[in-house]
C-alpha cells in the first residue's frame, strides 16, 4: 500500500474510445507521484471486479501509454446489476466482497452513461466511487465535454472530406452514417466540420420530402453533388411503413433519397473506425485533466461524484444527478443556427 495508506482501484467499462489510457495515466500518476497512493487496475471493466482480476499500476506501467488508443486494462459491457437466468450468484455482492477484501478505499469507473449509472448504484451500496466520463457521443449528462468526442469528430470529418472527392467525381449523393444512438453531437460537429449539406440528428425530426426537394434544388442551382451526414439513432419508420429498425439509418436514408429523386446515391457507414486509434491532443488533455482531478477528489475524500467540465472549470458532479440521464443537443444550440445560416438542411 502507498505511503498514505490509500488504495485505489481503476477500471474502464463500455465501448473503447481514444483517451482511455490518458485517463488511466492521469489518475495513476497523480495518485502515486503527488499523493503516494497505491493504484491497481481491474481487467475488462466490471468483469475484473467480479472475477478479482487486476494488476498493479505503478509509475512504470503508466509510462508510454498517453498516445495509445484503446485501454491497457481492456473493457467489457458487463452490467453487474442486470440479472439474467444464467447468473447463479449475486454480482453486486461479490463486487462488495472483493472491494473490501482488497482493502480498496476508492473505485474509479471510467466510462459512458451505463458505467456512470453502475457507479452510482455501487456508491449506494456503500462503496467509495468516482466516475470519469468518456464517450465519442458526448452525451453524458452533467459535463460540457467527454474525452473521445474530439477524436471521433476528427476521424468522421476526415472521412467526409474524402467522400467529397468521390461525390464530386461521380456527381452523386453520398450518405455517411456516424455513431450517436440518442444524441447527435458527433453527426452535428463532424457534419459542420466536413461541410455536410444535410445533417440528420435524433433531436430534430426530419421530413424526407423536405430533404428530397432540398437536394433537387441544389442540383438545379448547379451543385452536382451533395453530402448527407446521418446519426445512427435517427427515428426510422416501423415495419408497417415498409422499413425496419434493423435497417441502418444511412442505408434507409440513401434508399429513400434515390426513390424520391432518382439521383445516384451511395451510403457509407463509418462504424468502429470512429472509436479507434490515437487520441487527438484535445482528448489527451481532457482525459489527463479528468484523471488528475479524480485523484485530487479521492485525496479530499470527495466520493460519489463524476469529474466534469463546466465551462473551462473542473468540478465534481453528484453521480445521483448523472445516472440515467442523456445529454441531448438543445434546440437552441448555437452551432445548429449557425449551420442553418450557411444553408445546411436539417430535414425539418
């Protein structure tokens, strides 16, 4: 155990994203070098906590990982509070037992919405927990920014840039689908950065007639190609209307555009490409600050909270406020009105 007698457990849960290693490093190096705490890392998210699989995170183990994508601790989508018919043991109870047997003073849970909800439920059981928000979707409630988002925007914007060349060469409409189940932050920011002509996000209901007329008008104005950026979570018609939720949003929109306009249309689904690779400088900074601030909160005994940006200021937000909520794009969000003023269509 460290000189201070405080022992910290760290895990990364949910989908991977750029910046996870930077956050692990931020927590660990601050805790070890500034405060003399001991740090261990659980493997594969909450599974490692259930199976008691962990490794010591000393300064050497945390060196050289800042720029690396993914997570040195691995991850999983294990939800310990979700029971199934195959579970023959109480996972939350085992987590409590392992937490106490290891002599942990705090558990740092790095992850998105589901992870923060689990972190809150563990805190209700009496565990000292700190949450660190990560997601490329930027939809964790209570913080202005999550790490992983800037990297994903950069990757998606670059993909859109490349599609401009093909769209122009073939005089066709290119539909690109990006991630974002419940919120359109990624589609909006990547769409604006990549010069998307149409941007469809879950927060704004769209009308295919409006989209089709807009694309035809562009053609009549001498603009031979268009880029349509679609968030994967936009509302799709049900099976009675001849569509299915099993059809990817990008494929559905591309098919509808072709049917209504007769214009050659192709779709591209970026998928997991958006989540991989080295984090941008911005994400390295955000993740590092979140990690360092988490270590400071632990040293102060400020538990049951998630690290958050409010403006440019770091603070702790109660996990009770965060759990179960989604941060959607407000209708008055400035970037939407700015994009509209440039002629961007949101389908409404």
